[in-house]
């Protein structure tokens, strides 16, 4: 089993994805929202790249059945039901609902890696379950931190590094790491006792603090709060 | 002063380069060769992307005045005078000579970043001098590890991380790091007491060992053997 991770969020070469499990990670905050919402009973999530697509998609479904969520520049989108803070996505609001989500980096990322064999949403909330799922798949793994507007994101790479670390510790078979995977694992080892410290160093973490979302940093650093592994298939994210 | 580093060797967006000092790093082994050869008295080095270009360029100069060096798949190129081991580039061979160099990753990298304001060749051999030069320039810095056939290279990123670490320690003014720069600095801090350990983990390090160049790993890990800072300008690398 080979594990690769990409440090930039530019579209990876399709050869890097075919026959692989791909894990999309956007800790602050799209995949944290996705995992949290599904663990609170959302029936499915449609990740879309643009606000326009989201409004168009919402028209297709009966009112009250679907909710619009997401952000632009970390702020709520006018006309949307929910923002991009995982704490908003609680059972009272989202249980049984179909969510249409659009964010700056994370929702776009699922479409960028859509040629992968199986595409999972990863976050600290479900990292143990994602590691288990990767091991069971017995396929090579490509980790795709969705990044910060095309740039490397410390918190996403760190989560990828934790996934690598867990797989190595849980795995019995031989695992081969690329130089990027070694690098991500080392990053995780540096911050494993204080993930929030890394979130405070990161560009996007600082931006969220400036915009009043500091609480989300500690919230998104919670580990293994659910065993749910959302899978992206034919444009829709569902629980496995 | 902002410091950015790229983890992949895909061509960086020109916006990331304009008005910046760019440091090209290919520890195993192109920029190690370049810095070493210039410190041994080579008059100038022409880095080229292909073997064909190298042969064409050699015809332009009188025989005996120019030497051809480089590698493909880490092996010597038939018809070339020198390979890609820095140890070959000693004064007895290269003093006063013009070198035409072509390697898989490193020589190409100079052309990829040619829109930078000032383009330096960095290696562990001259890292202190490069850090000093970056501080004196008072410009933003873009570090370009030339990588391993498009992939992230542990040893190049590590050297970039050491450069960042040195600049922060030497610098008096405010320095802003991107998430990628923090990541590289953390990588360096992990391996700073044993660079060769990292070279043994790296994909390209393992490849060199398999091809009989293990000695080059320890050789290229030598720090501050010269204060020379080669600069790439109009297709040619010269000492400052």
C-alpha cells in the first residue's frame, strides 16, 4: 500500500488518483462541517463549487426538504440557511435533511478528485474511522488537503499526517510513503499534543480568529467524535 | 519580508515570483554540484533542460574551454565529461572552465523560475551565505525545491526549511511565513541533528544508494563549506 499526499491544492494528475482511495480534507471547515452534519443525521450533502450552482440546485427540491449552507471569505452567504461553522449543523436543524454546501476550498476539492476510485471526507472528527476504512480498502491512498485558495494549509496537511500515522500504527502490511507523506507525518508528530497551536499558526486559522470564529478552531480539533465515513459518489456525499 | 516555499515542483504562478528573490534547491545533486563547482573555480555554469541542448551549446565554444556534466536516471551521460556527483567537480578539473550542466530536475528548475527578480542556487554547502544574501536583498523570498520528477523531495524541502530557520534567527525585521514555510521549518527542526537520516528516508536518496552513490549523501549534507552564492541571470550561473 502506497500513501501519497499533496501539499498544494492544484488539481492532481489523474494518474495519481486512478484506482486509489482519495481522502479530501478541509479542517477549517468544509469537511469538518460535512462529517459533523452527517453524524447529526443529515441524509446527504451535495458539495458544489459556486453559489450560483447552489441556488440552482436548491430549486430542484421541495422547499423545507433541502438546506443551503456554506461561506465566502469565511462569511455567511445571503439567502443561505446555514454558514460554515460545524456547530451550526446540529440534529435539530439538519436531521433527515439534504444539504447543499458551497465553500471556498473544500466543496470544490471533491470535484477536483472525482476520478478517484473511492472518495472519502476526512476530518479530525472521524480520523480513526477513515484510517480503518483506508486499511480495509487495501488500495493505494491519495490524501488531498483542500488547502487555502491554492496554497498549502497547515491544518489540512497535519490531519493528513495524522491519518498516515494512524494507518502505519494500525496496519500490518507493508506501507510505502512518498517524501510528501513522510513530511506530513512529521508535521503531525510536531503538533500531536496541541493541534490548536498549529491552527493558530495557520493563515486560515488566523483569518477565522479575525472574523470571530476562534471557537471553531478548538471545536474542529476534536478527535474521533464519530465513526461515520462520508463517501462522495456521483456528485453526492452520503454516509457509507 | 514574506517567505514562501513550494512543496511540489510544478511551475509556480508567475505572481509568486515577480519582485522576489528565488532560491532554487536540488540537494541530490544539481545545486550541490553547481555550488561546489563554482567554489572550485568554475568560471560559469549553463544549466540546460535537455541532453540535446547541452550538446548543441557545447559546439558553440572552443574545445577544451567547456565541459559537459550531468545525469539521466542518476547515471552519467555518454559523451559527457562529468557526471552529477559534486566530488567530481574539483579545481583540477573545473577551474577556469565553463560548464554545461543538464540534470533531471535541478537544471530545468532555473528556467521554470526565470521570472524571479534574482535567482540564487542554494545548497547546504552555502546555506549561511544564501540566508545572508536573502536578508540583504530586503525582498520577499520564494524557495523552489526542484523536487523529484515533479514530486516533493524531502531533502530539498529540508534545506528550504533550514534557510527559513536561519533567516528568522539572523533577521531583525518582521518575517511573515506561509503555512508551507512553517511546515518546511518544522521538517528541518526534526532532522537538523542528522540531515543524512532524512536523505536515507527520501525516495531520491534511496535511488542514489541503489545506484552506488551513497557517499554523495553525506557529502551533500556538509554545511557552510563556502560563502559563494551563485546567481542565475540570462541563462548563465555565475558567482555573485
